[in-house]
């Protein structure tokens, strides 16, 4: 049986005017700033006006470690939101915006899939409302002002060997990872090594997604460390006097975007920090606004639960005062088989034993999420090749972990296929068993926080940090940064730093290669193993198959 592509399904969507979607949440047309007919920004004045409302229930959707077999975390997030509305609940979805780099590279789009999508799919995966361009521009302004300050005499006495502020572009471009800037003579400044990250790895992105309002945004931007002097004292963005102009460039981007699912339910799509080098969640302002307007808010965190969910719970919830009522862990039969040793080419064949062998990865994620005091429901994202025996094997295993697994067919059937999952999530929440708490306190030392995540979440024997890194962490503690949470940067494909190590490994250490202070965002990044902040394109990038058809419609996005 041939199935329609995501873009074919999205193109057939019966979209409603964005004013109708806003009205479902009580947002008047005067409080919407339209971008065409099907997307809009929600005004800050309206957001301010609803702060007295009671919060709805927050549901976090996360997943097992990603595999080439596919898990469908965003698809499940959208499907669950539609399912909740189908069973009579007032629900909204909150997800991140898509980065152009991965869209034209290997990952593809980030708007869900099948009949569980957010539309307009093409625009969401391309320029959307221009938020990422604004972030790139604000970041680039600061980059230019740093070099300009050095050019015109360097009154702040910046050590040009210790400029830590890199440039960004929203595209996968490995040639820009490491560059030499200011070549060409005296008129072009002082030559120095520099480099580019992808825009979603910018600290400006992380700040926009953690800031509560424009005043908070400007203060955080000013607190970013951009360089060091010869005596190793920090130079902040506010010292360069860039944070005011950066806030001006970001004032519209700060307002959350509202769009709709294929079933015309409201969805907030705002922000998109990297789930490795940053915290990988949509914006605080979008999530907190949705909670004031809906009874249930479904949101997601990037990559597997060991990365995205851990950061959502330890960083975003801590910073924003959020507490999820339930966690949904997404798994697929195909991914269980791959974790059980089956190669991708053989995933279509029934293999119950491989499913059982691969469930250890799922079990560890369930246990980890429960350690935060939050009840867990497992969503089995259905693929047409799944057999009843394989699905039952997952259900049986999850039952031994004290949770329940629900088969969800939202990709194929939309909300009709996710209604059972929605019902189970509501039942779980209504039991009132959530006692959420982060797994480490603010006043724990930075090194102990890193070690806590490595041992309690990854199940490593220890986090290996040499004396230079321990001294750096100690220095930051003495400078007043010791109460910050830590943001672990490691491969998403494994609990270890080896992307090929699947399942639930034990008997390993987590090597911490480097630590970075994101003083504006408000966390310390621990870089473990080899992590790229500027991805490259694959041998055959998705861009090769993206274009316009004779009707002027986008083809090739997925």
C-alpha cells in the first residue's frame, strides 16, 4: 500500500484562518500579529494580561536514544495534542522551530509527520516568521562590535587570543568551523583565529528561549562573556555596549508564534536551541503562555531522554518554575530491534527476540524519568511493519517497569489513532502522583552536578575531569556561577560518548573534554567526547531533492 508523503498530506490540509485558531485559546484578533493567513505572533500585551490565569497540566514528550530506524517524537507530540482535543480536552502543543541546516542536510523537517503534523509545514521548515534570522543578525552584530572595538584601540584590553565569541550561520557548513579572520592588511583589523557555529548553537538562541520578557532578555544578553583580558578577567557583551541594539533586533522574535495542526488545533512553535550544546527545548515564554490558556500543554525536548528531557527537567523547569504532570517516552518496535542488534535493512522482518533484547534502552529511560518524581507513559509509535507479537513484547516489558505502553497510530490515522494514548495520559495525570524535583540542588558543586548526571542518568562509573577542568569549575564558583545548572553536551545516540554503543551499557566513564560558561543563558556546558557545534552536510544532502514544481509548490521537504 502506497502512503502519501508528509508534504502531500500537508498540502491537502484544510487550514482555518489563524484568528479562529487563536480564538480557541481566547486570543483576540487584536492580540495576534499575522504573518499571512495561517500563522501569527502573540502580542506581549496579551501575554501580560493572562498571567493571573491558573496553569494547565504540562506533559513532556521525550524518547529513547535516536536510531536510524526513527522514533517520531515530534509526530507523537502533535498526535497526542490532537488526541487530547479529540477526547474533549482543551489542549495546545508547544514545539521548537526548525533549523535550515538540518532541513537541507540529513534530518529533514521538524513539523511532525503523516497525519500528525503542524502546518504550514513548508514555511515552518523554511523562513517561517524570521525568528532565526533575527537571532543570527543579533549574534552577528555582537561579533562585528567586538572586532570593531579591538580595531578602534581596544580600550577594554581584550586579549585577541582569548575572544571566545564565535560567529554563526543557519546552515550546515563545515568549511566555516575554523577560520582566520581580518586578513588583508591594516584596514581590515588584526588577524586572529575564529570560527562559525550553526545558529541554533548560539547562546543568543538559548537566551531567547529562557528569557521571561524583553527586560530579562536584555539583561541576559548583557551578561554573555565574549572574551577575556590578559589577566583572564571576563569581558561581557554589556561592556561592548551591544546588548541594547541586540534586544531591538530580537523584540519581534521574542513573541511566540501560533500555528495549527492538521486538525486545526493550536500549536505554539517558538525557538530552537541545539539539544547538545544548549538545552533543546522550545521557549519558556511559549510554554508558560500556553499553560495559561489551555488545560493540557504537550511539549517536547530534543533527542533522547538522557539529553533533552534531562535538560528540560534540570534546566528549563528549574529556571521557569515549571513542573510536568507526566512524561511520555516514545519508542518504536523498529528502534527496539535496532537496539537489539538488527541492522536497518532487516527491520521489516519480525524478530520478537531482538525487540526484547533492545528494550533495555527503553527501560533505562523509564527509570530515569521516574527518578524526577514524574509518572511515565510509553507511547509505541506504530509503523505498518510492526507485528502484534512485537508490539506485545514491548507492552509486556514496560509493564515490568511499573508503567504502561500504549500503541498509537497517529501517523496513519491522526487523532483517531492517538485517542487511546491521550486517554491513558489523562488518567495518569488525574491520579495526581507527580512529585517533580530536579535530581541535584542549586548549591551542589559544578563538578558534582556533572558527576551526578553522568552516574545517575547515563549510569557511567564516573565523569572524568582533569585538574585543569576542575580548576576552571572552581574559578567559576568563586566568581558566583556555582549555583548554575549544567548542560551536558554529548552524542545523542548512546548513553556513552560512543555513538555506536546502543542498548543500556555499563562499565564506562564519561570523559569531559572541555567546559564552557554560558553566563547569559545561565548554565555551564560540559562537552563530553566529540561534539560538533557546526554540522556538515552528508554525501547526498536533502537539498539535492528540494525544489519547486510547475505549480510553484515546494517539493522534497519531509
